[in-house]
């Protein structure tokens, strides 16, 4: 399996991801980092500090993945990071994206990554439709390779 750490050695992982995306470095699949840490593309700006927090996540399926962060406060939540899809010779022509669901019903999606590419995404802040405080946050990795199904997810009860 492709590992940017094998290609980049001690180079900072985010710098490695940028180098891979620019074609300066490549691996067997030209995938973004199967082992990278989340890159801060966005922020939690605009969220209320009451009952707030931040969590990191790494989502994977057989053809791509995402590394990111989710933040919440009051009645809003945001997610940001990098999503990628493996090269088309490995997995076809599908794309990957990330979806954020707050309190089981408020949905936002972003970050469609084409094969062999990675993109930054910034979702939100998404405010709850009923004005209730954030109680449950779900982040999903979805793919058109599986007909739009979401293949990996993380859930936090806050």
C-alpha cells in the first residue's frame, strides 16, 4: 500500500501532501496520504463558545479517504480538511466527498476529489434547523464509485 511517509521520510506530512498534489512526488497510486494527519483548511470561526469542542478524524475506503477536523459550539458545527480519490487505474473514475450531519438531520457536503487528486474542503458552520444545541455530529466519506454511498463515518455525541 502507498505510504507518503515512505516517499517523504521526515518531510512534514502536510508539505508532502502538497508536493504529491503538485506532482512533485508520486507513489504507486498517486494517492493523497493514507497516513497523513488532518490539514487545517478552514476554521471554527462563527461558532458559539458555549458547549464547544474540536475533534480530528481520518476516514477511508478502498478508493480514497479524508483527514479533517470537526468543531462545534452552541447550535452550529463546521468540518474542514483534505479529501482524496486514488488514481483511476486503481479505482475507476469516481469521486469522493465529505458530508457533515448535525443532530441527525442538518446536512452539508463538500470536497469532490477527482481520481488521482485531493482537495481541501470547508463545510459550515451549519446551524441546527430547530435552534437546538448541537448534540450529535456525524462526518461521512462518500463515493460515486459506490453509487453515492457513504462508506466510512465518525460520530460524536457532544
